[in-house]
C-alpha cells in the first residue's frame, strides 16, 4: 500500500515510450493531459520537477530516419532537433495554466563534478522557489561516447534518482509503458502478477522480476534499470512509484491511495539507519572515479566491519594518476571494487607512503595533510545487490 502524504518535493520521470507517438514523434495530447494533471498536483505539492526523455524520439523522424537511429552521431542530431520541439511542447501546455517551465540539460560529467553538482542543485531549488517547473533531460547532443554509456544504465531513470538526491525529494514517480514490476515476464507468462509493494530492492527482487525492455521502438530502458534507479532513490529516503503513464488516470489513482503499479518504500524515512547522506550518495552514484587504490585484506576488513578511515598502512598499490580531492575507487587484492572515496593525497604521494605508518608521512613527504588517505566521512562502502 502506498504511503503518499505530506509530499513537498516530487520528481516525475517520463519515458520515451510514454511521451512519444509512433507517427508524430511527440504525443502532444499526452503532454496536454499531463500538464493538466501536474497543475492540479501543484496546488498541494509546491515543488515538482520533470525528468523527461523524448528528445531523440522527437527528432529522428523530422530528420528522415524511419526508426530510432543506432549511430551516436545520428542520435546527437536527432536530440538537437527534438529537444527544441520537446521543450516548446511543454512550454505551450503549461502556459495555459500560467506556469513557467525551465529547460535544464545535464550530462553525467556535470554531475560527477561536485561543484557543478551543487551549482545545479542551487539553480533547481531557486526555480522551485519561483514557482517554475524545471524540465530536465540528458544533454544527448554533446554526449558522444557517453550517450551509449549512460543509456546502458537506464537513461533518464538513473538521472531522475540523482535529481531526487539533489533536491531531497519525497517521491520519485516513474511513468512507464508497463503496468508495474512483475514477478515474471508478462510477455511470455500469462500468469505473471504485478508486485504492488516492495519494501527493499535486493538480489531476489532483481532475479525474479521482469527485466524485459520497453515494448516500443522509441524507448531505451528496461524494468531492471528502473529498479536500479529506484534503489538509488531509496538510499536517500525517497519513495518510488512505477506506474503505466500512458493512462493519465493512473496518476489520480496513485494519489487517491489505490493499488496501482508498484510502490517501492524507502527504509523507514529519511533519518533511518543505513540511509546515505547526500554527499556519500554523490560519491557512490554521481562521481566518476579518477583512479584507484589497492588495499590488503586487513584494510578491507577494517573498512567493511569497523567503518574506519583508510590509512596508508593498508595500501599496497595505486592505479592511474589522480590529484588531491579526486574521487577514487578502492580495490581489494583480487581487483574487486569495494569502496569509493575522496583521496586527501595525490597518486604520486600515495605511492611514496603506501604501507607506511601515519606518523611517518611527514618525514617522507615533508608535510602531513591528514593521517587518513580517505576519511570515513568521505568514504562509501559499495554494497553488492
């Protein structure tokens, strides 16, 4: 049973298969109906952000492609043309309700930089203060190789979870072209049933739930990616609902407390034990590691079991080159990534002080920034799901 009450910040993620029309490119009727519904929601939920796919789907037919292109350069061109049509459609629809919208295009590299991440957060929060609805999309036009990389992680599903962490959202509503999360593939098993409530996304959920991709030619994500994105949102106390967005009435049903789609509960609210603070969430899910540190078994156990900081004594090797304050991966001796964190020393300096005691650092380097290479406040242990 969903627990929708006292929502102050809502993220609505709209998939390509929902917002796109097989003939027209953009489903203008859908955007009109959606704007009508969001304008109603905004009377009780003051802060609403839309994460919208659809730029590539909206543009490729305008450029003469008969189906969604596979070449990155053609996707870039389609996104450049389609994004203009997409934001214009939103602007026209919300104008009828005297609501302004803002276009925000983001790349993974933008979010991986902590300063830019915080700048984006401040801009979004200011827009919300002014009553504007930010409409966020991946900047597909300039992604190049990253376009394929990001899509393999669920496209805007992943982005919506990151935005949820940015604004401390209460609910992430994913509008999909399927009715929810099934316990089997409904395309091959007529007895497959929707799981209406999920308390925790773990290995079992991912193993037996439907992971089939979108059934349309314009979508790029699958249910597995939605679940992975939902898991990220739940890490910071944001509930997630996955419903069939092709019927706008389902939004009413959800907010009326009816059993519709799949509702995924974050663990006991925002201050629950085990939830990540926004900084550690950013380290795990947004930052791109710039190098790596290899540690011995003793250090592995200290990090996993005692939540300790990483000291030079436990480091056996360094991978790549990185600077002070860069985010790095932490590997065990079997090359398994077990953690990520912000390094307080450069890769060059760590090579000089690895396997040394903390009280030897100053003698070796001529200075001591910190006894810790990665402080526990800047360290996140990666949990295997």
